[in-house]
């Protein structure tokens, strides 16, 4: 008889434990699902951030290449044109002239004359442009040991502005070019 009572107690205890465990399995699985969801959302946000950074870098590189193209276009213009013609162009200024465009510190002054490049670039929001500043003529003042005079040298400061795929992406480059 004692054995039957012990078995009945065991059956009662095990059925109580089973009833308590039915809800805990659901709770554990919901907590695991919540953790997996949080990790997934964090991974998606990281991926989206990396995609934005990559897109911005590509846009900046496009603007940089456009500004480089404008520098090369201006250098080619200086090399192929005579100085008298060049000095009469509206986009050529003397160095630090007050009427030249001010393209520094992202405060772009659209006043002043500037020149767009000869060959348009696809994919940019606006074609790159440049202006040229003449730096006074530097004469060497002496001849070489062989008696050959050193030719006068002209220097030009070229400032170019390139745009990326959006109007907010702008790169400004400056170079000094020497023409002999």
C-alpha cells in the first residue's frame, strides 16, 4: 500500500512539473527570437551605413576626377594659346584680384567669370569649371655660362571646381602651372 501511495505522489508531482514546463519552453523560444531579431536589425543598419559611405566616397571621387579634368583642360589652354589672347579672356585674372570667383571654404561665390571644360563629363550634376590667375612674369635676369639667355617664364594659378553626382558634392583644386 505504501508503494501505491508513493507512486501516486510521484505521478502528482511529475504532472505538476509538466504543467509548469509547458509555458517556459514558449518563453525561452520567444526570448531567443527577440535576440535574433535584435542582432538582425543591427546587422542591417550596419550594412546600410556602409552602403551610404561607399556611395558618398564614389560621389566624391567623381567630383575629384571632374576637378582634375578641369585643371588639365586649363593647362592645355595655357599651353596651346598665346599669352595675349589668354590675358583677354574673361576667366583670366591677375593673382588675388578682387573680382575673381571665391571658391574656398565651401562658400562658393558664383560671381566672376569662369570657364567650363571643353569635353563634357557624364554623370555629374554640373560640368566642372575653372578660372586662371596670372602670376607676374619671372625673369631669370642672367644668361647661362654659355651665353645663352634663359627665356622668360610665365606662371599661372589654376583653380578648378568639380561636381559629383549630386550638387552637394564639390571638390576644389588649385595648381600652379609654368609656361616657358
